[in-house]
């Protein structure tokens, strides 16, 4: 067994430059907030080729992905950086402008149990290029029992051509034996010092 039992340290970095066929340059990244949850949905091709009444070949390559990410909340500055809101005279404006492209990552805490020996590992995940949006937000009065409400960010991810191979890349991940090693790796991806 190797099950996901936690999520920590979500970070982002704005994309400074990207030209297909070369690596991406990110600006200075930052933590988003505490992580509550993330659901990644991979969009895949479903190309099947038939001949003589049987399937001869198929293609199920990744076409894109979406992430529904729930942080513990968003500060004004992080919200503006992820959604493209602009600050002027202490006010943030939501406009028709598109959200910026960002890199995004987090750490998945994994627990394994082999023959009664429990061990933890830490998977660092980095998604190269996506745009976040908030589709809806609910605000309600405080009642007898508090219902905690936090925003859900929906990210639409694109593939990037990081070299001349012609193969698009969407994300990268790596497993570590310690949280600090995974965090160091993720900080290097997001340009966090």
C-alpha cells in the first residue's frame, strides 16, 4: 500500500518568459496558503484505430489538465497574482483581462505499510503552466455552528515544449524521504529563496 494521506506547501510562480522549444523562466514565486485539497483531472485523447474488425492501435496521450485547488484562504496579494486582479489606490479591480500564466506545485504526503512497517514519503509536484480562475464564491451569515468557507481555484493547464523533441510536457514529480527535501526541490522550481 502507498496511499496519499496529506497535502502541504502549495506554491506558485508567475511565468516571466516562455518560447516553445526552450525552458520556461519563472519570476519570484511564493506560497499560496495552507493546502486543503487538490483534484487533478487529466484530459486524454481517445484515439482508437480499427482494421479487420479489431483494434489495431490506440492513443491515450495527455492533451491538458485541470486542477480544482482549495487553499485555506487567499490574501489580497496572492489572489491578485493568481487571478490577474490589479491594485490601484488600495483597491483591487477585477476586469476582463485574462489571468496570468503561472507554475504551480505542492507536496503530497504518502504513507506506505509493508508487512506492518509504516513509512512516510513526500511527493513534490510541479505543473509547468496553467491559468487559475474562481468561478463562484459563497458568502453567508454566521449561524449557530460555523461553516468554514474557502475559495476553490480552478486551473486550466497547458502543455509546454521545453526542448526540440516535439513532446509536450505538463508536469513533473519526484519522491523524497523527507518533507524538507521535497520542499527544497519545490522552492527551486518556483524560484523561492
